[in-house]
C-alpha cells in the first residue's frame, strides 16, 4: 500500500506536488485486535523488514511506525519494544475508504 495515495495533490507554481501535511492518515483506526511483534536487534533501523515479517511485504512499514507513534527509527525504535501490527482487514478498509488517488 503506497502511503502517497492518502496525500492531497496540490499545484505549486504550476507544478503538481503531493502535500504530505494534508492527508487522511489520522483517520486510521483498528477495528480488529492487532498482532504483537517484539523488536529484535536485527530489526533496528529496518522497519521494512518488520513489515516483511508481519505481512510478507515491505510496503507496510510506514503504517506500523504510524500506529506505534514512532517518528524517528533511529531514536524511537528500540530492541525489546512491543509493536502493534494492524490487521490486514483494517488496512484494506482504510485504503478503500480514505485513499485519495
């Protein structure tokens, strides 16, 4: 799932750009219980690998970080922490309802 699909497209000086500040990400909710994942040493600095282990796809790393309030993987992602991994059903429903493009 491409996170840019949730950002508004705007025109700046006649050039189309994505506005990452105007998006629907804050509307993501979990209706189903999330899976839990404990961060290991090999996961540090690699949220894409956490996504791959959870979903079999590296493309969901950003939603895992968003749900767990991780702004900076260098500081906030630490070994031993437990992450909530959203259900694929919640991800599908969110995409279906809020994707802008």
